[in-house]
């Protein structure tokens, strides 16, 4: 199974959707489980969870 590639905008939209479903105090763990995106991806693209949120 190959890696999935998401644009930054797609990742941000996934974050908005997850927060709408799971609540505004979404954790990195909850997002990763909900969206299937690793914490490494978030860190590499946005510098960390705080910057992503």
C-alpha cells in the first residue's frame, strides 16, 4: 500500500471536518485516528500540531 499524498489545504480541511465532528479541542491523536494522517505528516508540513490547529 503506497503513501497517500495530501495538499496542505486538504489537510487543513480534514482538520476542520474533524473538529466539527469531534469538538473544538481536538487532539493530535484524535485527528490522526479520525483522518488517518500521521503526526509526522503534520509536523513535516506545518511545524507541529499547534501550528496546524
